[in-house]
């Protein structure tokens, strides 16, 4: 009898259910006796011993459903080893639940913070297998994460919809795309949606360069301009500040987000009408696209294979179009970012897209 625990941690995204289904079906179809315990609301369920014994029926009909049927929550890694006010030692509590249920393995689906905690549990002696979940596609050790392509589709559709109203009124439109630290989502959605300017955290922008691009378009007869702006986009001036100086500046920040700051500066420098659209959490919601359904299913199946072989301490990743197992210690604490000198950025610039630099 194999006893497997499973949880989804951090922000939700499309195809979490598809990935869990992939793990479960690969184990059930192996004709081995298996029990799967689903922990509710991420690491909180593991900490407080809140779980459900899942059956084959629980994984039926969930391939196309977004979100996570187990629920999710954020349990920050930076405080994971702190003792709570009620005296709970979170790491000790997670280990206690694991051993109380006599688990053979814990399957964890999540992003960067989730993988830090997963690796910590591995270091504490628990058998761990993880799956790469995030719409940001910023996990080290994998070319792709599930949820990313679905989010690109939604953000692209938002830009597509803005095109018609921007063209009708001859306005400058900013579409703010999710991504605090990494710009893969904004870069891909911006290119797919035909954005004229793409601003991402990895390439600090110059507002004068942005205004110049807009004016050049107007001189060529283009009455509108569309900017795809990552929520973590940063100006060259702010990028030059120390962390302490930047934090102090942000304490007095008067804008809802960077897009509104950019919009105001464009208005002042150009006199043009600028509007901001924020798709927000719609980018993480809804049904997974077909690509993510297949991709997450494959990842889940590979995780099942590792469990059946007793190979633990790995994240199932995707490299050069093949599934790979990546040691957790190589993944945890590392961030995959857009290389400003990468071929996709160079190609985008050849298409006439400005990055504000």
C-alpha cells in the first residue's frame, strides 16, 4: 500500500486540477494499492492536519476545471520556521502530520515560495515530488510551467479587445499584465496581442523613450498606441535606487499601480488621452487551455512514475520538449527571468516593438 499526500500552495491558476488528476490516474491505473490524502488549503492543511481521503471519483470530471478543488493559500517561506502566536511550530507540525498518516510521499504543486518550503521538508527527511505551477513561468529548472499558456491566452484576449476601442477613439491604452518580478507573461501576451510597447521588470524603461515611440507612431498615421505593461515594470531612475531607497519611495507612492504612473507621465509629456485597463485575476481564472490540460496531465503522469519508482526529492520539469526530473535543491530559491539579450526580445525589437529602453 502506497500512501500519498497532495496539496496545492500559493496563488491558484489553471490546470492545477488537471495536474492532480494526472498524478492520481497514473497511480490508480498502475494497479497498485494506493491511498491519496488531499490536504486542504495548501500547507495550512498539512500544518493543522486538515485533509480528505480522495477516491478515484474525486479526480473524475476535473480536467477542464480551473482553480483547485483542494483549495490553496499562501504560507510565506520567510516565516515558515517562526513559531506562531499560538505556539505552533509549523515545520514540526507538517512533519507530524506526514508521519501520523504514514505517508510514502508528498506531492506538492506550486511556484517559487512553495518550492522553497518543499525543499525544506525534503531536507527534514520527507519524501517530496513537486510540479511546477505558476502563470509567471519563472521557476528555475523548467522551460514551461502549467498555467502560463492559459494566462497568456487571457491577457492576449484583453489586448485584442482593447485594439478596437483604442483604434476607434485614437487613444493610448495601457494593459497591465500580471508579473511582479518577471516579464514572460507580459512579453508573450504583448507580442501575441500586437502591443506597440512592452514594459517588463527585466528592462527598466525611460519615459521619454516611450513618449518618443508614441509620437513616431502618430507621425506615421497611427492614431492609437497600445502598451503591455507588467505590474512590476520599473523606470531606469527607480532601478538605480538601492533597495532601501526604493522601499522608502514606495511608502509614499500615490498611484494604484505603475501603469497609472506611466499613464500620467505620458499625458503630461504628450497631451494625449491615456487609459488603463487591468485584467487582474482574470488571468489566473477560468478553464485551462488545451495546451495546459495536456501539459499538466503529462507532468502529473511523470510524477506518478517517480512515485512508483520510489524516486523522491525532485521537481518534474520540462526541458527541450521532454519531461525531466530536477533535484529540488537546484530549484528552490532560484528565479528564471527574461534575458534582455535573448532571441525573443531581439526579434520583438525587429518587429518594431519598443521596450522603453
